[in-house]
C-alpha cells in the first residue's frame, strides 16, 4: 500500500530552563531535551513512519530560543492527504500545551531539504543586568532570562571596541569546547555581527529603572554556531 509522505520545515521557540538542551536525550535520562517533546507531539499525530526530528541548531541546558528550526517527515495512511501547514502547527501546539514550547510556523519542503545544512544564519543574544546586589533581586519578569552581574562595573566602551574586532573571518579554536566531534569541525568562521547595546526590558520601563540591561548579539552565516535566534539567561 502506498503512503502519502511530506517533509515539513518547522520553526519553534521554547523556554529552556527545564530542559537539558534542545537535542534529544536517552529515555532513561531524568532531564529531557526539547527534541524529545517535539517527537512525542509528532508521534501523537499517528504517522505511519518512525518519527525523527532533525534540529537545525543546538542549544545547551537552560538556553532559550526565540526561533529554532527543524525538519520532520510525516507519512500518513494512503487514504489521508498530507497535513496542511497551519493544521500541523495547531495540532503540534495542542500536544505541546503542557510544555513551554511553541510551534510558530510550518512549511512543506522538498524531500531532500535539510534544516541544519541549509540554514542561512544563526544568532545568539546574551542578556545581562547591572545594578543588583544579589541575583535574588532580579525582577520576576526577567527570571531565567538574564544574567545578574552583582557589584560589577563594566567598561562598556572597551567591550564595544573589543567586540568589533571579532567581526570577519577568524580561527575561533580558543572559543570552543573540546569533544569527540572537534577534529571534524572547521574552527574558521565568519562573524557578521558582534554588538553590545542597551537591552530592552518590560520591568525596567515600568518600575526597575535603577537596573541596567545590556545585550550582546552575535550573528554568523556559518554552520555549527548556535540556534536560529536564541538567548541565554
């Protein structure tokens, strides 16, 4: 019997505080990855094929994503047509409603499309706050979304000048962690953007005006850097 198969590119976001990262973890591991929940949600759509979600970019424990992406094949019974894109978004979000994970959009793509190897760019945003005596003073609206630098004075001008030196093509060997994949990855990357600027915060606008929020943004067009758009708390 012939089955109807479709490959989808899905964009999703998540608050990563409770997860080990975005990548799938073994079934016996206490803390799961975001991918575990994505695959479980797809499985509840009752596809004929074995479910495997291919994530475009990795994020670590506690890191959030405004827009990560992945592709997944969904094979339905012969009497069922491929799912409409918005139908897929709504169905997955229904099964993910108990988790801080949301599908923002989905697109039908060619069967040879690969979310990781055909990604165009990746951006990281690091947020930190000055003016706190202790991390417990962080406003609740910024909990797990911002790093508290206690009793710290920064030379912002020097940091902005230093970040500009990173723009361009460089060997970033000293910036990466060593693991089994290190020998197979090219450390030469092109950084398109390295910027330090005042951050935006809902709480600061309305109440905590004594706290200074800052954002470090890095963008690269090369692979193996990070997520489509994520931030670290």
